[in-house]
C-alpha cells in the first residue's frame, strides 16, 4: 500500500501497526505515521527553537509556527553552536522548550552534532525535547539511526516541496505528530 508521507514528501510504501482502538499506517522509510494519528496536544505557550543557516527558512518556519498556533515563542539560531548556547540558556532560566528544529547542514556545528550535544545536556529530570530535523536528504538507513538515537525525533525532506505553502503544510503535519503526546 502506498500513502503520502509528509516527512518524506512523496508517496511511499507503508506498514500497519495495531494499537489499542486504532491502527497506525507508517512510512517504511522514516516511520512517520501517515494515517491513524491521534489529535495533538498543542499549547500556544510552546517555545520552539529553530536552527538554520538560512534567514529565509528561519522566517518561513517561524511564520508556520506562529500562524498555526503551534508556538507562542519562536527563537531563531544561525547555526548549531548558536542553538546549543540558546538551548542551555533556556534550561538555566528554567524555561521549557517544546520543540527544536535543526537544519542538518549548517556551518560551525551541524544539526546532527547539535542534537547529540543537546541530548547530552538533558538530565534524567528533564524530558527529551522532540527534534525535527530539516534536511534536503532522504531518510536512508544511516539517517534512520540518527532519528532512533535522538528520539523523539522526526525529519522533513525540504527538497521535495514545489511551493513554500506545501512545505509549510508538511511541516505542520510532522510537528503535530511529534507533539501529539507528552514525551
């Protein structure tokens, strides 16, 4: 069976997982739930940190989060080093970050290494903050290992959308999946 995967951005083969009271249909490449998704628990008070070396992408994502009521505050960072500094600062201030969006290819510190550093700063008393990797690469076997290591994590292949509106719609769907249950 094939379905449209908002993370991969294309029709993909799927598999079914039986859950109590529902079935989830998932992408065979990235594991994204493409059918059977529960309603997300989203708060307008969410803090989202976006790290991308493109100011245009940061602004587009900020608009998606604010206009879609997915976040109350969106903080932009120009690279992975800036992201880690901002994330640790928020932790020291006692603020709860709800989601981080990391571009995989950034100067100074890339998104994968920034995610690994982020997970190293999380202590047992801090829940793992969901990560959305934003990349132009497909979810291959190696990248699936990154997603598994950084759980809860998902990705959006930004290279397959023909319009900014379509990309924004896909990002919204994946974010809702990441935020659907307390982590």
